C-alpha cells in the first residue's frame, strides 16, 4: 500500500513537471516573448531567430535513489515452559493383616520339697588357759642434775653528751605589693536582624468535572409462552379422496360417485394447549453524567521574614590593681645544743646452772600369767532339711496373632513434568533498501552552433570556431 501511494505521487509530480516544462520552453522560460532580453538573441534582433536558436530545452531525467526504510516483520519465538501433567498410575500397597492361631505349649511347673538328712560333724571347742612365767626386766631410772657454768659477756653502756653548734640560715621575708594593669575585655553585643525567606506552599483548588457513569435499572417484561402441541387420532364418517382417505375409498368414489358407502377413515388431529405468561427482569443499562469534585494543588511562593541574631564582641579597656608578692632573704645566726650518744662496751662475768639428765638401769624380777588357747574337737550328729526341686510339664492351649502381608493394587495419580514449546509471535524491526524514482530537469542546448552571447543559456559549450559561417 505504501509503495502504491508513492508511485501515484511520483506520477502526479512527473505530469506537473512535464506541463510546466512545456510552458516554460514555449517562451524560453518567460511568460511571453515580449519580456525576452535582447542579449539572449545574440546579434539578431529578430525574435523568431532567438526563439529558434537561443532558447534552451529541458529534458526530464529519471534517477533511481535507494532509501532506507524500517519495517516490522513477525517472527515466531518458541518459549520453553514446564507443566505438571496428571498421569494415572498403579501402585502396590502392602497391608499387614493378623489371623488368630491356636497352639499347645508345655509349661513346666516347679515345686520345692524338703527331705531330712542326718550327718555327723566335728565342732571345735575353744578354751583359754593360763601359765605362770617369771622374767627379769631392766627398768631405766632418769635423774636431773645441775652444774655451775661461768661465762663473760660485753654489756654496752650508753652516755648522752651535748655540743654547741652555730648555724646561719636565711629567713624569707614576704611583702605584698600592688601594680596597675590595663586589660582589654570583650563584651558580647547581641543584635536581632531579619532576612527574607521564600517558601513554597500548596494551595488546594477545587475543580468540578462531569464524568460518565454506567448505571442502569431492572425492568419487568411480561412474555407469552405458547402451549405445546398434542396429536390424537380421530375417526371421520364421510371422507373423500381430498380428505385423506385410503386408496380403496378413492376408487369407490370414482366408481359410484359418492362416499357414503365407504368405510370411515382415520386421521390425526393436532391440538395446541393453552399458553402461559411469564415475567422476567431485564437489565437496561444507561450512561449518566455525574458531577465530580476534584481537588488539585497549586504551588505558590510566599515570603516571610525570619529573625536571626548577630553577636558582636565589643572591646572594653579596664584598669585594675594586681597584687604581687616579693620575697627577701634575711640571714640569721642561731646557737643550739646538739645531743650525741657515746657507747662503751663493759665486760661482766656471769654464773648460771645448766641442767643435765643421768640414766641408770635397775633390774627387777616379775611374775606374770600368760594366756593361751586350747582347741578340742567334739563330734555331734545334726539333723537338717535339704530342699530339692521337682518339675513336671503341664500342657496349655494359647492363642496368638500371626501377621501376614497382603498386596493390593491401587489406582493412583502422579504428576509428571512435561516440557513443551509454546510459540508466540513478536514483531521485529528490520531495515531494507527501497528504490525511489527521482525526476529532475536537465537543460539541453537547441543548436550546437549558437552565438557566443547565448552560451549562458546552454548547459554545455558545444559551439565551434566557425560559428560566423553558421550565422550566414
């Protein structure tokens, strides 16, 4: 469709160009011959010669120009998607059942009995006896004695003496003086200024617009429903061939001329039952224009003065008396007695008693009773009950549950992942080169031997040197 449109536009342009070329060529590009300048005609003043020789012609030349254009091409793309598909399957289910079984067991019964046994045993009889023993013992006897011991000791004797010492020392003398000092202090001066601050606020603007709203209402419609048709058989006494008689009756009517002698014929009669009226509700939509209030916010710039505080330090000079202390050292001489101690060692002889212990043994004869044990064996007959166990088997009937496994096939469903490719069409932009016909006008010289003054109207310089001969 686009190509056909371009072709029609190009054809119209060619037709218009050809018509304009013919009009301009008739008068050498002018509206009439009256406006043609004399220089165009060369050495001839005649207008016909200038028209015939000096007027250029224009030819329409078609050129093919390739232009790039984009077009949309449908491309099929396959998407891989996974889908869970429900597949019927069969699985075997094992079920454990129990059955009652009776069995006989022999249970042992144990019984403890006692029997009397006599045996002779030897029992030891122990008794303690004493014997007299005489022995000599040596008993140590300890005695503490004292001896006189002389020794010499050095005893220190301390004596305190005094000597006179003269000492010179410097005593500080402090004096408080005052001097005047100029000091500069700064006082804080506070000043409140104001600056202009722009801020933006949102102002609500209420607009009203009409909005179409789809509404409707329910209307009750009464409809008449016709009754159903029923068919029943009926008997006609006098019938004719046109009334549905059978073939025999038709032949009879043709022979005798009347149907009174024909047997009655049967026909089907359709009867319609009475209808009924139903009521149903029908929704009737309609569009209403409702007035809706919309709030929009417009921003506006406002100005306000914001106070701020400017603090400046103002220098202030004050004179104050500053105390300072001077110290002067004054020499003084004083005499004092310094005690010192003199120690001398004095020898002394002292006596002391040193104790020592002496030991000597005294023999003594002693008599003592030494106990010893005598063992005699005595034979005795004893009676004892010896236990013994008797066992006999007793039969018992018992019941037990025996498990057994049964297999049962059960139909089930399982989900299988199926991969499939789903095609979808997308539009892809492509570029192609389209030929386009362009028409342009090319001037062609009328005569190859045109005057020198008429070279300006010829696109190519095809004139020769013998152009004067051509003029004659």
